[in-house]
C-alpha cells in the first residue's frame, strides 16, 4: 500500500510541475502581449476607458437633412455666436457622387460667395451686412444638391467665423451621410 501511495505522489508531482510551468509560460506570454506591444497598450486603454462616460460635445456646426423627399440640406448652428461679421464654411464631398446646384440663405442680410477651384471642395463665405448674433439651432445655409449614388457623405472642415473686432474663431465640425 505504501508503494502505491508513493507512486501516486510521484505522478501527481510530475503533473503539478507541468501545470505550473504551463501556467507560468502562459502568464509571461500574456504579460509580454499586454505590456510589450502597441496592440496590447491600445487594448488596455480601451478597457480602462470603457467604464467612463464619454463627454462628447456636439459640433458647433452640423449638416442636416431639410426634410424627407427634398434634395436640400441645411447647415445649422448648435451654439450661440455673437457679433458675426463673416463666416467661412468649407465643404468636402465626392464630386462623382454629389453635385451642389445652389446655395442660399434665408437671411436677406447675407451675401454668399462660393469658391470652388477643385472638384469636391467648395468654400462658402457668408458676409453679413451688419454684425449679427446667431442663436442655437439656427439654419445658416441651405444647399440644393443632386446625388448620383444612393449614399454619400458631405463633410464640413475648418469652419470659422470672424467677429466684428476682426478676431477669427474656429468652430467644431461634423459630417453627414445621406
């Protein structure tokens, strides 16, 4: 009986040693992956940020649909601007998928200048005849377009406004898939 017990302990210790070695190799490989590679670092960051609330602020200026069944978009302000004398609204889009036919404003006190030297890039400058305060959720522009594909994207980039004192301010932007 004593030999049988001794043989069992020998086999058990060999198995335990193999399990401990395999566990250590696995632990070192995970450690190397998490702390020694770029992918591991990004994985750690995403796991740490998963529990935090994202404080995403809405863009200052957004592109929205002007209603169903129309080929019009509106560019709207999501924040309040004061003493605006000039606004620059650059648009980027795929010229094979989208054509801009007309750009207008409902405000009659605005002169619109459209510059387009490169297909797919249009810079719209709004010149206000007298400085204005623009409140939240106010449409600034309306765009009449023609779409050649079922889905396309219109991007706003580097949107700026100039106040009455000549200071130029950058606005946060958005894109719109329609």
